[in-house]
C-alpha cells in the first residue's frame, strides 16, 4: 500500500491502545505536496498477494504506540505538515479516531492510506482528514480474487463513495500484477471509478521486492495500460508500486 517502507525503531509504551508497526519520521512521497511522517498501523483483514507490508498483518507486530508518534510530532512542529496513517489497514484500529484527533490537536494535518475495509469507521473520521490515498484493487466484482475476502468489493465501493461525497482531496491507486488483473479488467475498473467521480488515478506496477514471493516475477509497463483510460482522469500517473 504505502510508498515508504517501515523501518525498525521506536520504543514500546503500554499507555496507548494504537498499535503501530513502525513510524517513518519523514516522507515526501506518501502524501503529494506535503512533508509528513508515516505511522504504519498493524492489522489488515485482507490478504493481497502483492502486499509489501505483510509483516504488519498480525496485530502482534506492533512495536510503537501513539505516545511514540506524538513525541516525534512534538519535535517536528514547524518542520512537518502532517501525519499519514498507513498500514496494514488503519481502519481496523478502534483507536484511530482518537489518534487522529490528538495529532490534529498538535496543529498537524492528517492523511489516510486505506483500502476502505470498514466504511463506517471511515465515514466517522473523514471530517478530520485532509487527504486520502485509496487503493482500488479490482473491478468491484473481482475483489475477492485479490483480497481473499468475500464482500470486500462492496465495502471498498461504499468507502470510495463516502470519500468522494465528503469532498476530501484524494487519489485512487491500483496495483497491477498481470496474473491478477487482465487488461480488460483494468479498463473496466478505470471506467467504473471515473464514473463514480474519481479525478486522480495512479497505476502502480507490481514490484516483487518486499512481497512474500508468492506471485510470478512479472510486472506491467506504461504501454500495457489500455488506450484512452488515462484521459478519463484530470490526473493520471504510472508508477512503480
Ligand atoms: S489491503 Fe492488501 S496491500 Fe493493503 S495492507 Fe492489506 S493485504 Fe496489504
């Protein structure tokens, strides 16, 4: 999901219920146009085979807490614009709304990387967010092939609609491995989300490094993107995942 890789690091504290796999203190790539820290939340209900943060799937993978994050951000006041909550799937954590509120109380903006697995929790925090990076994994009816979870496409579609209705700035991104999505499916996905109202879309070519190695070492190239789909969006980018 995220562009930055987690690094080992912060001390454990027992006071905060937010469970973080790590904290990256500085990024310029995880939130376009902002200087931010990234808080990697542990736990995810989905099992995408291209996941580069599969070590965060277990809730027991936590090494850092909200206290660690807040201590870092107090040191970075005036230097950073905000915090990106990434994962894993941040929406899985009950402590996320309070964590966002505490980060904002220090004067920072907050962004979210999500696949939209919990529309109700997403709806509750949307007013507190300044930007959302939203993973669109497949045409809605093909989600289970990627996530391994029945009904995940319905949850993702509901979440995407909530983000778009909120007016919060957002980017949709799709990680593409040729064995998981056909060219026709990528075209259908692009047309679906453009019709929903997505204005910014990025195709992220599968990258083998950092995954669990279960997929073939294949990827896609800019010329594989179906002709005409880039023009459906005000902003389009092809990038390495
Ligand atoms: S939604 Fe998929 S890619 Fe994102 S953290 Fe979960 S398994 Fe990994």
